[in-house]
């Protein structure tokens, strides 16, 4: 199965680069294909989520690592999968990799994670205050200068 990045122009999709054009050249005129639309994930948004986890880690005493915080977050917001074992069902955190979630899916995950943070991890924290702290953390990371 081939995949490529396409761009919408008016009522049609066109390959965004030479690799996409090469894939289309393998199709015969009039050949029917099935498409799966997936919006590419934004790397900056992924970094924003991990900046949030770092801020949360620094402002609470219970969780000892970003990995622990991430795993519990996934489980608490229902981003998990269930595995049947010989001893019963085990719930494990699901992946948030770029291949597992597109940008829309990750936006939903991020919003649920923020809700979990402001209701369970640091109750009383306001969403806009969390968002502002994350932006400051990202600026410091990118610039290397404390804001």
C-alpha cells in the first residue's frame, strides 16, 4: 500500500510532491482506489504536550517522572487498550505516536489530558493558566533564555 501527502485544490486532491506524483503514475486511468484521509501530525503540538507534562511534573509531588505521568494520564482519560491474559484483562496505555494519532486525534487527546490535569492532578488550576505556562515553557526551550 502506497501513501503520499496530497493537497486539496477546489474539488480535487493533488500530490504535494514528486513522491506523490510517482505513486499516482502507477495507477491506470479510471482505476478506482480507496483513500484514507489523515491529517499529518504537528510536531510543535507534540512538543507542547510534553512541555505541559514537564510543567506538571515540576508542580506536584506525587509523580516521579514524565513517563509515569504520561502512563497514568493515558489510563485516566481512557487512552488505553485492554489485553486478555490468562489471569484476566489488563489495561495498558495506548500509543500517541505519530502513526497512531493524526492531528485531530491528538487534539482530542490533548484536550482530555488538560482536563485531567486541572481536575485531578492540580485541582483548581485554570485551563488558561495551564496554557500560558506551557507557552512560556516552550519559549524557554526554543530560545534557551528563561522568560
